[in-house]
C-alpha cells in the first residue's frame, strides 16, 4: 500500500482529502504545518507528498527545499489557488513533480498521483533528476518546443486538433498574428498518419509574386532569367507529407488558380517543363485575414476557399487565455534562460499582475520577445516590473487582434495606431495585432499615406 502525506492547514479540507484517498487504497498521514510535515517524513515511510502551497509557518516550497537538502527523493505535488500559480510554477522549477489547482478535480488529482508514483518507482523521480541538473537546484528547461496551455479555449482547440489530425481533411487555421498558427499546423502533422514524412512550411506573404510559382512547383534550368539550375518546388519536397501555407490570403489570383489545380488533380508541372509530377500532400493553411470578405471583393477564389477549408480551427487571442498567461511567461523564461545562460527563477508579484492585466496585442510572439528582453535586463533572481516597462504603456487603441470586417472602422484604427506610434510601422502593427507585411498591404489597400 502506497503512503501519502497530506500537508494542509484547512482541517476540513484535509479530512475530506484523507477520506477520499483512503477509499482509493492509500495509507494517509496528515500534517498542518511544514514543521509537523518534516517530523512525519523523518518518522514514517512516505511515498508521495501532497502539500498546500500556503501554510501557517512556511509554504510547500520550503518542504521541497528541505527534501532536496536532505537528498530525499520523494515526489511532491503542490496544491494551489489560481492566484498563486506563479509560485506553483516556481515550485516545479525547484523540483516539484506537478501541481493541481483548487478546487481540486478528484479524477485529475488521482491521475497525477498515479503518474508521480510510477515515475518514482522507475527511478525517474523529478527531485532526483532536477537536483542533479545543476548545482543550485534549478530545473532544466522543458524539452518541449511549445506549451499548449490549460485554459478552456486552449483545451478546446487542441481537442479539435487531435480529432482532425488523423483524417485527410484540409485544415484552415484562422487567427491573429502571433497566436501560434504554425505550431498548430506542426502538431496536426505530428499526430497524423503522415508524421514520418516531410513537413514543409511556406510564408505566402514573403514570396515575391513573380517567384511564387517556382516556390510551389519548381522549375527547370533555363526556364527564366536566373534559373541557373533545376529547382524542386515545395509540393515535391512535401510529397507524402504535409504542406503548410501561412498567410494564404496574400497569394495572387493567378497562383490561386494553379494551386487549386494542383490540389484537385494531385499533379504539378515545374516551370519550363512538359512533364507532370504526381504529388500526394495534405494541405494546412493559415490566415489572419477575412477570406470570405476577400471573396466578396474578388481577390480570393471561392472554389479554392472551399477546397482549403474542409475544417476550420480558430486560434484564441492570448488575452482570451488568462489562465495561460503566467504559464507561457514561465515557459518563455525557461527558453530565455537556456539561450542566454542565465538562471532567473521567475517573476515577482507585481510583474505577474502586470502581465495578467496587459492585453497582449501581439499575442504569444510579443510575449516571447518581451520575456527575452526582460531576461537579458534582469539583474536579480526575479524579473520585476522594471524589466517590463513596455507593458505599463497601455495604448488607448480600441481594437487589437483580428482584423475587422468593417473596412471604415479598420481604416480609422490603422490611422490611429500610426498616430499613436509616431508613424512607426512595427509598433503600429503590434498595437493592431497584425504583422508588418499585413499592415503594409492594408496601407496600400486603403490608400493611407505613408506620412500622416
């Protein structure tokens, strides 16, 4: 029988947990303070510790530090309210194996307990591995390249990703700049039956119009001036796998016709060649534009829209994922620490509040850049509000994120963004939640002067 020590100063809550876990077959010990918990650990054989973060004498992190100092490899799960999630993340950096938010979901807690005990039995206890990671007890950065998040909108998004990934459906990812569209495309590929085949990504907004056909379909030597060698296009490179077309709304009408033909007939013809090549690709597209509006204007083909839009995923804005803000902040901090060789622990209380209150017009991309800059500037163990000065300058612009359907309103907001930023295009694009190339396209579309 596995034994669990519950460290909880709320006696009623502790009794409830003890009763429930006893029914699940565990031997339960209880303590209401860090000092009492240490005595129980010294006197009894404990397989796992379930500790509240806030305790009368110290907190759950102090139990963790005490365990590390004494080289006791006991997995510890932190219980915390949402307001203390930053401290819970700090605890995981120091070696806690997991945390659970209050009010606790019993099924989720039981799974985390079982997972922690299995890792402990296999010799992969977090405390052991994390203590050896560095001399100061700091955890190594997560091996994952991305964090999906725990908010309801994130869970719904990745539930849809898991549903559509094994199918052959073409997917359109619709979302503002910086929300993580390319990661979602990668994830669909990884979970598909084509995971062992190539994943080829193309930024349609960055391809010069005259070279787009060559990028997609390739060319033969001498097909045009500058074609000094044969070139394999993206469709051939991705054959058998997945091709991801980012900002597909930027493609010219002529290329849209060629793309539709390639998708329908599963054949491409390199420029200057008389030979057709059979290709088998799964298409994933992304846009931050309103393609239906572009269809109405005659700049995007309706038949292509229906071909690429067999299933649509909508990316939530970062400001709509409040529960994920501190999780992503710590994730990007780990990445920045690793990149710069620094060992910052986290963010102080005021910095956390500022990040949670900020509206993040540039979404995850803006946050990543903000955290990297703050990590570089920080001189203590924690990032403070001093390193996040940009976030305190909240713009008065009434819109950020997705482009608007009302063209006149959108034009006014663009002009206002340029006015507020002194005609700084990069900053204006950030306020609007779009990238620079999209802003330039809109300036041209609406005939907005380059010097207001």
